[in-house]
C-alpha cells in the first residue's frame, strides 16, 4: 500500500505571479522531473505562436515558472507547454453529465500524477479550479462561469504535432463561458491525439466532443456518458474495457449526480480500478455542479470529500485545507 497526497494550492493575480507561485511550490520539483522524462526538442517559435493565438496569458504563467525554477523561458516552454510531445497513452476516465451536474473518475498511474489541486484567478483569464496535469494543464475542472471539462484518452493512431489534452482542457476553461464557446475552440485547436472531451455548463447543457487531428463529432443531450472510445466516429480503437464501463452506466439511467459521485468513488464499484502498476488505477473523483459553481473531489482510497464553493472563492474567500492524503 502506498500513500497518495494532493496539495491544495490557491493563486490570484497576474499570470506571471501565478506561475512564480506554482514554480515555487515544493511539488513543482516532482512535476519538473516528470516532464523532463517526456520532453523532446520542439520548435519554440511555433509553440509560442500557438499560445499567442489561443492563450497568451499562459506564456506569462510559464515565464513565472521559469523564474521560480531558475531555468530559461525556452526550457520552461519545452517542459510545460504540452506541445509536440512524444506519444503518451492512457487507459481510463469515466464521466456522467446531466443538467444537474458532472461526475468523473480519473484513472492512471500515481507515478505520472501531479498531485495538485489548483485554484487560479488570473487577471488575464477566467478563474479555474481543477486537478493539475504536467504543471499548467488540467485533467478536469470548472471555471468561474460554471463551465466544466474533462479529458478521456481514445487513441494515438493519428498522432501528430499538437497540444496535449491537459493543455486543451486548460485553454477551454480559461477562455470559454459556455458549451458553444468550448466546442468552437476545440474545433480550431491543434490536437496531437484523439480524445473525448466531456462538457457541461451553467445553462444545463452537456456535450461530448470526439476530436483528434483529423476531424470531430459532437454529441449533446440531457444525460450523457463518456468513457474512452468514440461512439460516433468510426476509427480504430481499443474499446473492451471502455465498452464495459459505458454499458454499466447505461443500465442506470435515472441515477442522481450525487449518487453517481458515491458510486464512482466506491472501491467496490466496477467504475473504480486498482491496476496502478498498469497505469489503470483510480486516482481521484470529481463532482461539479455548474449552476451552483460547486466543486467536490475525493482522492482514491479516502473518505474525505473536499468541497469548494468556487463562486465564493472567486469573490475572495479562501480554502483552509492544504492537503488531501489517502492510501492506495
């Protein structure tokens, strides 16, 4: 049995100052070492152009990180931009979306987990709350307008130069207010691989965007289930476990969001996995209510649920807890 800890971090102000705070936190050393294992030479000018077009404030955040880590801005961009990475494959991630909220499990390996729950309120973009991925990206999260988003790996069959999914989620939440905004942005971003993106907003709308380097499909509805295969696009995929999870979800069409949250985080549930050595273990569960701007999360193996009234935080309140700890 191993211990899993997640730091809870809160940052407000100019993006460069937020980046400095992120880079100064002790957990950043772990993230930097993790990123060092994946970076490859990238075209820095091309990467900057992508960020200047879609999220220039993130260049300031990366600059702040570089100052804190005492590395060059170019090295920081190579490490944390999530652009033109080598092939990285995932396995899990299950979500349910209704007009009452959003529930999701993140499944992977603890060795590739930032272990950071970050609340940001930049001056240059929307405030966000979510689980960090490779420094500045997000596995899943919510912004101040109640828009929620999460990533679901599908395949690397058509891998090309582009953004990793965690940066895509971050850009969506930083710059979009509604489902329609998010779909429009997703369709023009340069995607490295094929992913599902699960979305809900404060207007009670839900969508799943099946997207990759060569096209997209959008599914909308009152209740949607998302796993790790495309349900509309017909492309090569490994789907057995993903199909099993989807079938389980579809057998329970009238379950409330709060009940799904308890089901997702239950170690006895068929949606909860412990294959950590195979990069297929549940690491966290989130529940988000867009209309109330309510964010809940629990770390796998723990009974301690962290509840954040994000609108209150955006208006100046603080989260008192500093860390979540659990045994896997």
